[in-house]
């Protein structure tokens, strides 16, 4: 209960400040980039997990997109927007890793 109140207080302060909103969006994007490097290196250690990990990534990507684009376009920072930034960071990171492997 205390954590929920603390998160609501932080959320209300972040909503008012554009710099904090931008920095949280950038941090969630970079977190997605970090997750993509984990997702591309750990399953590669065991070759059996490549298909399962790629199917999981695509499924999560589509489920997050379903929730994001079904909801209305609001300009406030929300959990869905942060998940969208993480999703974009994951896709960007996998794209960059593909270029590293191709060269």
C-alpha cells in the first residue's frame, strides 16, 4: 500500500515535468535495448532455444502492440507508453545486432 502511494506521488510529479517525462521515455527505450542484447546472447548459447525465444519475442511484441494501438492516443506518460518504448528498444537492438552479425 505504501509503495502504491509512493508510485502515485512520483507519477503525479513526473506528469508535470516535461524533462522527467522525456528522460523516463529514453530510459525505457535504453532498457529495451539492453533487454535485446540479453535476448540475443543468452539463447544463442544453447541452439535449441533460438526458435522458442524468437517466437516469444514476436508474441510479446504483437500483444503489446495490440494493447497500445487499441487504446486512445493520449499524451500522458503511462505504463503502456513505457512498454511501447521498451518494445521499440528491443526491436532496435535486435536490428543493430543483426547488422553486427552481417558485417
